[in-house]
């Protein structure tokens, strides 16, 4: 064990506590408004713990981003694989879109502990480090499987159209943030139900499927 370990008896627990505290603080307050001291105070660990376990604040940010986006995209991939199995390798558009939409929407539910992870991922799109921005721009392998499935489901559409329609669907995902539904609630005079996850998912699928079938 390294001599400069700030918390020798509880190395794994310390690292996990730092990770959880940082994710929560960054998600709630923004990347620039949270200091290393804030993180270690929240986690109840030595001030040196962030640098010891992660290298730097930016490296910690990227580790949270990498882990959470990886988990989210594996869940999407699993749902897409299950849809392929149900439909002999060629799922319909609605099933493909359900695999894309469902995991982030379920995570974002106010009753789900994962909502903090979604808030962190949303922050990363506007406040992320250079390394995060690079990943968001160029690491598109998780999206390629959805594009390929949609191309197979709509072989009559030009590939360019499929990519654009997928892009618009991703915009729906990125803008369905429960913290921002108050304006819609006011606009609709209370007719919208922002906590109705299944209803919201159905509305999103109805709209997006119609776009792909048009």
C-alpha cells in the first residue's frame, strides 16, 4: 500500500465516498461551483483523497462521466438486444426508440436514485471538461447501433434522413428534464403530468415513431 495513502484502512470505501459526494455536488451545484474541499467535506474524508484516488478534480469529473454514461448505454444496448431477439433480428422503429428513450427517462424519475446521475450527465453537456466534450463529440459507438437498427427498419429512407431523425430524437431525450417541466405545467394550466413516466414515454414514442414513419 502506498505510503502517502490518506486513508489506509478504508481505501475502497474512501474512493467510493468521494465518487458519490462529487457526483451529487456536481449534479446539484455545477462543475465550477464545487471545490475539492467541498467534495472531501461532504464525503467526510481527508483533503488529499481526491488527488490520491483520482489524480485531480477534472480526472474525477471524467471518471464519473465515463462510468455513468457507460452504465446508461449498456442498459440501452441490452434493451436493443432484447428487441432484436423478439423480432428475429429486425425490431420495428418503436422498439428501437423505446430502447433509446427508456433508460434515461426511468433514471430521471424523481423517485429514482439514478436521477442524480442523469443530472450529472446533463451538466456534462454544457459544463464538461475538454475530455468530456471530446468524448461527447467523437465517441458515438453506442449511437451507431441505433442508427444501424433504424436504417434496417426503414430501408426505404435515405440514410441521411435516418441520421437527422435520430438526432431530433436525441434532442427529445436531452430536453426531457424533470426540473424544467414547471414551464410546461404553467403553459398547459396543469394538464401535463411531469411525474407520469410511463405516460411521458408513450407520448415521446408516439411522436418519434410518427417522425420515422412519415
